[in-house]
C-alpha cells in the first residue's frame, strides 16, 4: 500500500498511507487477557491509541496526501520512543525507516534490572548428548517461539502448542515466514512456508528439525555418544521428552509421503453397499442434485439445466452461509431448493432425514463443488474435496444414481501425453501427484478421478468425468469480487483496460480457455441423452480449446475484434496497469 501511494504521488495524484501499528482487539489477540495485551504493547513498544488519536491520524493522512504536499505520502505512528539500551528491543528497532523513534539516552537503573545473560540455542545444541535431549530442546524452543509470535498466554503449555495444527493456532502466511526464518537461523533446517501452513501438527515439524540438524551443530552427540545415539534412534521404545508423545516423535513415523493408491482406494463400507432395486433413476433426469451451485460454472449450470432440460427440481447442496447470501448471489426459481452446509460436513450438512429423502428420488448428481485454492496442500483439501466425493458416492450407490463429476484439465500434468486425451489419469506414461501433497487442488482432482474409476469398476456406477480448462469470465461475471481473484481473468482485464500487453520472454506455452456455455452444453448432453449399452461405462470429457492464446502472442488476444495491443516490458506494463 505504501508503494502504491508513492507511485500515485509520483504521477501527480492524491495519495497517502498510514502505518498505524497493531490493531488491538481483532484476530488472535482477542483471545488474550488485558494483562497479556499490555505485555504485547510493552514488548513491541506500541502506543495505546485513543479514538481521538485515530481521528488525528486520518486528518494527517488527508492533509499530507495532496499531490502538491511537501510531505512524504507515508505516515508512521503508534510507536514509542525507544532507547538503544532498553531491555526490550522491539523487532522494528533495526529498520532504518523507524530511526526517528530511537533516542540516544541511557536506560534508567530499573530498565537495566531487566537485562540478564542469555545462552543461545546454538550453545544448548552443543551440549546435547542424546536424541532425547535434542527432542526436548527443539520442542521447547519451537513451542516458546510460536508462543512468542502468537502472543499466547503462559497458561497454554508447550504440549498443547505442539499438538495443534497451524490452522488451529491461527498461523498465517506472515507468521509462517517468521517461523521458517527462525528455524533456518537457529537449526540450519529449511521448512517450506506452504508446509508450515499445512495440516501437520507442530510436533511433526519438531521431528523434521531434529532429523535435519547438521552434525557439526551437535559435536557431543556425534562424537562421544555415537553408538548410544544410534541405538536410541533405532529403538521403538525410546523414552521421549514430556513435550512430545511417543507416537508423534518416533523416528519410524514418516510424515513426508502420501500413499496415493491408498488415498484413492474405496473405503470398506462402500465396497459392501448393496443395490436397492425397484426405483431406478429416470433418463432424462427430472430430479437433480447439484453441488457447487454458487460458483462461476455452477451458476451457468443451474441456469442451463432449468432452461434446456425438463428438470422438475434441483437440490443445491452445501451452500455456505446460505442465510446471509443476497438475492443477487443465488439463482431464483421455484424449482430450486438450497441447503446450507459445507463440503467437509457429514452428509454435506444435510440431516439424515433430508439426505434419505433427496437421494431416494434423485435421478442424477452433478458434483461441481471444491475448495479451489491453489495454495493449500492436499492435507488441507482432503476433507472438503475428496471427502465430499466419497460422501456423495456413498449416497448414490444404493440406487446407482449417475455421477457427473467436474474435475479439471489440470490433471494432464500427471501424464506425458500431449495433447492429453479423454482417458484415465492412471494410463501408460502417467505419474502420481507429488508425495508431499503440494498442489493440493490438482492432486485432489487426481485422487477423485482414481477413486471414481475404482467405484465404477467395482459397482458399475454410471460416471462421467468432465475436465474444463480455465473458464472465460464474461459480462457481469468478469466484474465480480471473485473475478479479481482469478489471475487469468485479471490479466486479460488489465490488458483490455490499458490497451497494452506484457512481453513474456521466459515462459512458453499458451492460455487454453473454455466458455462456460461449452461446459454446460456437454453436461446437459450427457445428462439428457442416455446412450444404449453405455449407461454403466466410465466416460471422460475434456473441455478445452474455445480460445487458445500463445504466450508470445498475448497482444493479439482480441485480434478477432480487430484489436491489437501494444507490447510493453513486464515492469513497464505493471506500472501502467497499477
């Protein structure tokens, strides 16, 4: 934001940015007592700002924000003056931009009392004699550091901290960066930020650190007690420190790899489900179940089904925050029934009675729901993306309700075929997703496809898998809040807005785009037209190629409309777009 303000001022526009310090009373800080908040403010040399102070900050920002103002567009406030010999040196002390808050005065005698001699983690590592000592040191120091970063109460024990996952503690990307830096600095072990934000407990990171510390940092362990250390690490009955449970710390536990065959296997209870005869689904379907009705493709699907088929009712499941959604967010039609829930909920949020009633009459299920984050790992997406597919399959199997699953053409990265044909992701030349669970979205789609293939083979459940590429946002859908989070849509938006395009020199390939209407037409066709003798076959539909834009020809994206945009170097184009 400060850079944006400076950029605007350099172009003669009004702008200012205020660095107001910490916001007390929001987020994880609200969990703490008033005393804990006071400690936080004291350690960070922050100011308690009153409402009048806040009003003054806004007034100063307005006054200094005029294009002709001689003052900097950046205003920093909310920090106390700090002495160089203060016992509590805040993190911002060494940043030159805060130099005006540092005063050259000697700390008083009471300040000096707070100073004590410290022993570094490196010193403690040099004294570790056994693996048990190492586990205890890493566990305690790791837990203390997390407590410090999150300002957790002393009442929260190290055991409790290490037993929790990042999401449970409120560890976000910024805190993860701090943790990664701290681990690298003190133990010379690198843990990816995305891994820290994943679904592993902090105990698993203690294990990773212990196993990754270089031998030269543990001179005593690796010289005088090599034999004993070897015996300890190979034993399955080793006594571990109080901060870690035996199950969580045992070196025999592998927290690194995912068994993709096991992930995509049919759960035992699904293998035993028997077919209920006498109430077969109708073709073409009259009674539909749709998951993912509020997204870009979901809305188009819902409108197409109502407009182009003889559908009598559509049950839209797992609609988050249903009660707070506005009329504009939901397609309105008397044939539509919305149900609140989440993909990770049992029965997708339905009651047992609702689920039995809906699936006793359903003629087809369209599963378009997914957490589409491309940052989260598979661990984070398993319950929503894979769990929902298993739950729906469990409800479809008794009556063999056809399943129409919306996957992604992104699964093509797991195949060496080019172009990737409409075949199984597990054919010749294919590979499994990364064993560490990275690219969770793509690996969850792969897992669902393999799971559904196995279900079809075992139960002969009618299944059709659709693989759309990037869906083109057009009209009102290109101007929504969600559209701004779609990087391809945003790129095209700014190309058209500025009438310029970035020159791409270090990347190759093409943008493959598909229209929502194309995707909907495929689904409607396979729903409405039963194929004799093929109702129990597994079908694949690759939905690609409505518009293919080579990266080195991106300036010609609208050439069919007679538009040809000027090419700019990437840095220049970004400045133009901003």
